[in-house]
């Protein structure tokens, strides 16, 4: 704490080398305390970093609630490790200008955890362009039941005539 900004780089080095969960948690706590002024140095480490460092840096940026200048989580929201995508999509969903596109993209993801994240966000306010994807998820018999149930909840909250027809179709199918 006394070193301030001078501690950021050594802490990021330690975070990258750390193998223990408790060590990483302690380092993350110290980095978080240094504040959003550390975000630019942390974001600079993202390209080419191992997945666990990318994930942790994205978590920190999310906790700081401030994106460093010139930073975008978009490249980390597609491809790569699902844990990295999830954290990048959380950042994008929290951003009003990226929210709709992030929800729509996350609904197409192969990882059920990411789809659940998108459905949770859509339950608050579902973008119109995401509704067909939510209907498809709710109507696909092979999908995980928890995911389908959450999709049905999203559809029920919208109350639009199209979604009512989908819901009635789901009930009648049984």
C-alpha cells in the first residue's frame, strides 16, 4: 500500500506466477486496493497472457468499475477460455452501450454458464434482438433444463404477444 502505483507491476508479475488460489486471492486484494489507477497497467498485460491472468485482470477491471483509456473487453468476449469470455461479457453487459450486443452474443455461446449470465441480464431488460434467441433456447429440447427454465422466465417477463405464443406452445407440447 505504501508503494502505491510502483507496486502494480510486481504484483501483476506475482499474480502471473502464482499457482495457489489463496495466493492469487491475496494478490488480487492488494491490486484492488491500489484502485482504478492500476487498470491501465493491468489491461496492458492482457494480450498474450495465460487465461488465468486474463480472467483475473478482467475481474479487477470489473471491480474497479472503470475501464482504462483505450481498453475494450470485446476481443476477450469471443473465443478462448470460457472463464475469460464470462468475465469479458460481464464487463460488456454492465456497459449500457455494449449491453444489447453482449447479451445477444452470450446467448449464442456454447458454455451454459455464459448463457445463464446472458439470461440473467435479459431477465432485467431483454433487448428485442435477443428475443428470438431466448425463444430458441426455451424451445430446444436438448438444452440443459436450468437454462431452459431461465429462458422461459425471461420470456414470461416480456409479455409480448410473440413470446406468449411461444410459452403457450411449450405448455401445449407437454
